[in-house]
């Protein structure tokens, strides 16, 4: 996918977590943010970028909206993050990581994959076609469509 930053310089991403490997839902529900692995696009992610946190599995979908707070840096996971891994050795591996602040957490009502698959713009999301990666850039129309889904529901928009 060719990546194009928006006019404001912000790129929007989906960062995927796998609950079989990491306690993503517990982390989202208890912490204001955490380090996130950049297995793809490490040189492209920047401070201020917008992130949708996608949790894989049977109820796959967007569970949080966040903001990148730090530049990518090769490091081990945070001490708290290491404890969330099913195999803590995964958290001790050196990977490019960024800190993501969780601006909006939607554990009780995630924006599920089944809904996104019905949207004419979102049904072609790369994560739906190739779900094995960790980091996915979104196009501006895709980011706008997700925002529309979130804004249309009072639970998501905070109204």
C-alpha cells in the first residue's frame, strides 16, 4: 500500500493486537497507554499519528483510539508490558516500539469487523484481507469512514 500523509501531516494507522499472545483487553482497560510493537512501517510512524487499536480473534475489531506519543525506538517492552505477554520472552525482544496513549477505549462496544466489512470504503481494509501483520496504514477515505462510524454512535462519540 502506498502511504500518503494527510495535509495536517498526521497518518492514521491500525495497530493490531493478538489476545492469544498479549493481554490487550486488560491493558486497554487498566492503563492510559503502552508501548506498541512496530513490526512493519517503523520508519513511517511519527509522533502525533492517530491509531486505531484492533484486537484480533472471534470478536475482532477496533477497541480503542489512540495517539502516538514517541518516535519509534528499538527497545524491549515496558516492565508492565512484559508481564502482559503470554510468553514474557516476547516482551524482552528488541523491536521498534512507540508509546501510544489510549484516548478513547471502547471495550464494552468495539467497532467490530463484521460492521466494517459492510462499509463500501472499509471492506477492502488490508487488515481484513491480510490479517497477519501488526501495523497497517490507512488511506484518508478509510480513516474518515471509521471516524464516521464512531461519530454516528453516541457511545463512541461520547455524546
